[in-house]
């Protein structure tokens, strides 16, 4: 089965972007959220990247389910 990046609908804090990245890379969602926050604080582009991902990355269909 081909891996696809989705925003998750369950276990999300804002829009499900970090949860989707965590599921895609098989990581703990909390680690991804902390990493994204650190990048946002130091690099500054993390907030903009999150907004772009929230708009572009499709939401995970209900029939696929969550693997986190």
C-alpha cells in the first residue's frame, strides 16, 4: 500500500498537521509537535509552514483509520 500524507482527524491539537506527519514517519506525535514548535521559535517559518500544510494537506478519510 502506498503511503500518503494526511491531516489526522483524531488525536489532533490544532488542524492535525503534526499528527499526520507523525503517522507518516511513524513517530510519536508529541515529539513532532515539540520539534515543530522549536523550529517555529528559532527559524520563524514554522508557523507559516503549518498554515500552508493545514490548507494543502488533505484530511484523512474516515474509512482509512488512524495508525498512531
